[in-house]
């Protein structure tokens, strides 16, 4: 039996946002590997082994998945959203580095609906012009990098989407992010908090930067900041397709 | 009969990348509206009216869709990729502005797999850290805005994805983009050209900026530029999850 390894994006939560390509890989798999709440989204069936692990062990998880594929298993590593956006695909290639034997394995990355685009769809079209995606977690980068990128994104006139805005272990950092944004973008810029999009707990709140409070975000929230032209129309928020000279 | 309007993302090309949510909307629709090649991707059936129009008439198309929904039709405006990324969602809200009667219509935006994420999955994980998406077309913004954003994206250390890199009407501009990138990022930075991802015409080429040529891109190509840490591992290209101080 020839093994393979798929890194699949499950989308933001709803089954209706899982692509047929990902559904087919899950149906053929012998082993599912991933962070506990993502593995819990895969329906159990006879013969399917579930390997759920905690957060922050991405490299161990990737090596385990590679080992099983090398041994002939059909392995799906599950990510929320899209596996290439602040998720498991990058960790997998990191685990592959320096292990040439594993670089010839049958590996496929299957895209998914990433949280910022699911959130944007609920909000309107806040990412309707040039935009950036920034991971606000400082697990793997110093906060100075976050600040540097926030300022360039703002000065470049990009709309912005933030992943992992706030966690229990770093409650104060997002307050600093909001301060930097107010300095760079002014008080009137629109900011949307999209929590648990496409799940029963979904909650969307759009305010100005002046009204934004750190506690509006948690680890299940994607935050979207408009550019200078982003505005409300009826119940929606959108960013126009056109832009004037800088 | 109560009408509605859905703006749906069909993904980059393959049927296996169309979400069940979008499939369900297409199955319930009475009218499909969109750019000719995207409408051609919807299977005809009795009772389904297809309204295909040419490029650059996005506002007319949006108004037509709103008129039909207001008259009780079930209308799906189809976009390639994700409707919120350089596609029809923003044009729809632009058409809604100043027409309060239409702002109470039943409108939903349904996300799709956007081209840069489908391309990234084929390449490896080139957008595995903070990244920007930039539309290189100057239809709706001066090229000075493009240059301004390119320089901020590069100086901020973002990976970058470019939509609409090159067209027959502006063949020289992408050459200038490559010059700016070489100035900002150096000759050794990796750049990937992903054409027609997920279709039979798919072609992926990764080179350095020194080797990049304008004719490697056309309007069916998404271009991805790594950050300073982006590298090859086996047949893949990925951007590490970690970053050092700027």
C-alpha cells in the first residue's frame, strides 16, 4: 500500500464551507492528525484513526504525520481555514527540511476557506481592495515585527486582516495594536470583529477605531481594518475597488 | 415569490474547489449573472437563465442583478475565486450606494477559494507568514499607488500575491513591477508564477527575481513573491512561520 500525506483546510467551521476535494481526502484517509478541536470536526468511521494533539506542537505533529505516510498510511493533517495561512502547511515543510527521504513522499496541500475571507463575506467586502494578512501572535516572532508591519500596512494604504489577535497569555498586546492603528489611521477608520464565523456562535461587530476595545477580540476572532476609503452602505461595510494617487 | 441576491465565489477553476454552500445557491437560482467565462462554468438546466457580460461592466452587471432580485428573482452573481478579492462583491456594494430601496434586499456573499491560496497550495506554503494581496491592474487606480504599496509591502517584510499582473493593454507595467521588486528585495528573492491553477492548463514556475521575465505572467496568472526567509525544500517552496526582529 502506498502512503500519502494531505494537509487540508477545513474552512472556518460550517460543513457547507468544506470543499469536495477535502471531503474526498477525508473519505480516503486512514489517519487524521491535528489540533484537538479541528480533529473533532472530522466524522469518525470504522478504520479511521484520529490523532488529536494540543496547540504549539506543530513540528511534532508534522513529523508524526510524515512518519505514518512513510509507513504506508493515508494521512490527512487538518487545519482550520486554509492550511497555508498561519496553519500547518508551513510547519510541515519545516519538518521536511533536512530529511531528504521524506521529500519524495506523495504530499498534497488542499486549500480551504480562510477565516478572513469568510469574515469579509459576512461583513460585506472590507477586503475589496489591496490588503494584508498579519498574525498578531508573538509566539514565533517578536512584537517589534508586528509593529513594523502594522505601520507599513497602514502607510501603504492596505486594508488589514489580523489572525490570533488576542489570547489569555498576552492580553495587553492587542491594546497596543489598537493604539498603533489609531496613530496611523485616525479615530474614524472602521474595524470589524468577526468571531467564530459560520458557526452557531458567530458574532460580527463593526465600530470605529475610537470605539474599539481590546476585549472585543479573542482567539476565535478575526479582525479586519478597512483602508481610508472603507465605508458603510446599509448594513454592510465595503472597500471600493478604486484608489486615488498616494 | 421573494427574491434574493447571492454573490458567489466559484473558486479558481476545478469543480472540486466549489463549496457545497455555493453549489446549493446555484441549484436554487433562477438567474446567473457574470463575466462570460465564469457564467460558462455554471451547468445549464431548464428554467435557469444565464446573463453573461463582458469585462469592465461590473457596475452595470451589479445593477442588473439588483433589479432582478428586487423583481423577485433568485439571482447568483458568479465570481472566479472569492467574490471579495478583486471581484464582484465590492462592485455590488458600490451599486447599492445611494439606492436605499435596494439596501433591504436579501443579499448574501458566499466565499470561495481565491486564486492566491489555490496557487500557494500547489507551490507549498509561500504565504505561510504575514502577506499582502495587491491588484496590479491600473484600471481603477494610478500606477503610483501600485508602486507605493509594493515598496511598503517589501519594506514591511511581507510575502506578496499579485492579481491581474499583466494584460495586452499594459504589457510594460509588469516589467516595472519586477524592477521595483529587485530594488527592494534583491536578485535572489523567490517568485512563483501560477497560471490557471486547478485547470488542465495549470503551470507553476518558481524562479529568482534575477531570472523573472515579464512574459512569465499573463491575465490568468497569480504571482507570489516570498519574503526574505522564503526557501525551497525538495520540490516545494515555503515561508517559515517564525520571523526575527526587523
